[in-house]
C-alpha cells in the first residue's frame, strides 16, 4: 500500500514545489486531487472496493477542477477533502470496522 500510495504523493509534492517556484497556483487543486486520487486508487488495490471508488471520485474532481475556472479550485478541494474523504471515512468505519 505504502509504495503504491507514495509515488503519486511524491509526484504531487514535486509539482507543488514547481508551481510554487513559478508562482503558478491555478493548477494546484487539479494536481492535488488527481494525484491524491491516483494514490488512493493504487493503494486501494490492497483494501475494500470503497477505497478504489474514493480514488476514482477524487480523480473525477481533479478533471472537473481542470475544466472549470481556477477560482473554483477551493470548492473542488472542499468537496474532495472535506466531503468525500469524511463521507467515505465514516462509511468505511461503519461498514468495515475502521
């Protein structure tokens, strides 16, 4: 799980640093959502199906963040990390015991 999850997260960290160096923040929400989703999907191979679905939904939000105005980035991040993450966490805790 850790190796599958780490590669996309390290890539996200590198791209975040690159965007920071070039003062280009518009792509941060899509990059974070897409690569976090990729990491969850890859790591989810070793977990329950709900984790893989969570990864796919994060990736879908990343695509949505790419095709909408950059000002909507925080909305997509809130939906992903505030809504999906919490909702799926509660579902997995109840249904699968943690």
